[in-house]
């Protein structure tokens, strides 16, 4: 019984850590969106997207409102979005999206993780050519005719519509569009009264690298360490 309790407790803390990271990431996204386009979501599509994503991870409304108010303050940090590229052990390509108010600190921490985990930090463009930047929207599939929706969204840049799951294993419809069509698809879904559970940009690998056993553990260790860094928003990779 004690062992079961420990497992459940560990799972609870892992879930809490993931939620805290999600809230922090969205808070920074809100900061960037508000400073770029103002605090009114009706006139700021980027902020509207942030609020949708906040709902998707059950971020409380008061926390969202507080993040918007903080972003409007004169003393609030200005976050810069930076992309770092490199390789994990065994030739696995890594892209790291960050939001930082101190690029010098951030690049030092990113480099330190690569070094500690036997990876290497690359230069701009050294890895990103192996990925395609896309807009990815996730919807609750309940009550949606997938074939009809696919036909209707072609005019908004739809490249792929398929099935997937979220972090908790819930079924989702996944819509992918070229990055340049992100705003067009967001507008199209709004016109059809469909509110995404999340709307993100993702780097989709063009080819996958297969490793196994202890080699795979080496790669996953680097990814996990990188995701723990405060300035890191998302880590993408081409591990199969």
C-alpha cells in the first residue's frame, strides 16, 4: 500500500510541475502578445490565441487576467523570443524555443545543458533546416464531422487533419497548416464557431532518427533537462 501511495504522490508532483511550467509558458506568451498588440483580445489575435491555450490547460481566469495586467505595467520585463539549435547525443537534432529577458543568461544555460548531456549547441540554421515550422490547432472532436471539416478548412490553408491526443491522453482533432497560414486558419476556425483547445506553432521534423536502449535514454535525459530550464518554452526534436 505504501508503494502505491509513493507512486501516486510522484505522479501528482509530476503533474503539478507540468502544470506550473505550462502556466509560466503561457504567462510569458501573454506578456509578449500584450506588449506587441495591446490588452484587448478582440483586437489582438495573438492574445486571443494565448487565452485559448490557457483554457486548454485549465489555467484559472484570474491568473490570465493578472498576467495581462502585469504585461501592461511599465516595470514588467520585456521578453524576447529566441530559437537555439543543436544536437543531442547520437545525432538527434534539437530545437529550443525560449522567452527571455536576459539572452546572455539563457544561452549560457542552454549551452550548459548540452555540455552536461554530451550534446552540442549549434549555430543559427545548423539544425532548423531539418524541420518545418507549422501552425498546429487541437480541437475537441465531439460533435465534429471530420470529413466535412476537412473540406471546409482547405480554403484556410489546411495541410493535414488527423487524430491525436493531449498530454492527459484525451482524444483530439489535430489541424496542421504552414506557418504563414496560421492567422488565416485561426480566423477560419473563429468564423465557424470552433474554439481550439490549443493553437501553437511547432517545428515538425522532416526525418526521424531512430535510437534505442541506453542511447535513447541519453537523448531523453537531455530533453528533460532542457525542459526544466526556466527560460525554455518548448523543445522539439527528431527522435523517432
